C-alpha cells in the first residue's frame, strides 16, 4: 500500500478521535447533551472548564496538522496533500466513533492549513482571538475568520494576485485556493445555526 493511502486512513482515523467527547466523559459529562451539544472547544470550555477547552482546541488542530505535515515531508503531489488534510477535517466532522457525527471542523481546518501556509492561518487565528476577546463569542470569531479566508481566497483566485500571502510550499496556487474556499465555506455552513442565534441574541458566550 502506498504512503498516500496509508496517510488517508491515518488522517481519517486521527481526525475522527473526538477529544472533546473523551475529556467530557472523563469528567462524567456527555458533551453532546449539554450546552450546544457540540464536541468542539467552545462547548467543552463552557461546560467542562477552560483547561479542557484549550486542550481540545490544541489537539483538534493537531489532528489536521500532523497528517498534512507528514504528507508535505514525503513530497506528495499538491492535490494528495490537500486530500489528506481534507480527510482529517471530514473525520472530525463525521467521526466514525460518533456514528458519523462530529464538530464544525474549525480547529482541525486551522491545523491543516497551518502545515501548508502558516501566514494565512495565523491571520485567521488572530481574527478569531481578537473577535473572541472583544465579543466573547467563539462562533462569531470562527465566522469572521472563515469569511476573511473565503473572501481573500476568492480575490486571489479571480484577480490572479501574487501568491506570497498564502504559501511558499504550494506551486499550484489554484488547487490551494479552491481548497481554502471550499473549507471556509463548509465552516460557514456549519455555523448557520450559530449565525441565526447571534442575530437573535441567543448565542452562548464563551466566557
């Protein structure tokens, strides 16, 4: 079996590990039945505590980063690197361990693109951090960061700007840009209910 297929399996299994659910169970809580019911950082942070919330954030990002980083260092073709990263995100959002349910994929997506393009990932992270500190809404931070990535990726794709903002690794900018557009749009769709609750003033704050 080639390294590509091995990494595909590894990426999905690693991405499927529901760290938020596991840590909550360790504390005697079914995280899918409290708060928003989500297994991600924000719901764990609110209901289990900041330590476990931050730990979930780091581990969920690591799930996306590790297989993508390995794929890059095996010099796999660009499209294979992206597929391996996307599979980790799919694993998180449709976990085999949770009957193909899961989280929204924000942290795991961040980990994937951190391995590929640290600069654009850090900008997205800063948008999330600033938004959360000002508003205390984690979901709003995720929406704003995803909207930024989605918008700037579309601009780069259609206006053929330089590629230095995104990555020194990628040679095929269009493959990378299309992936960024797809993933950021996927995250925005997953936050549809959060957006509605924000408009109605019913969204839960992170702290």
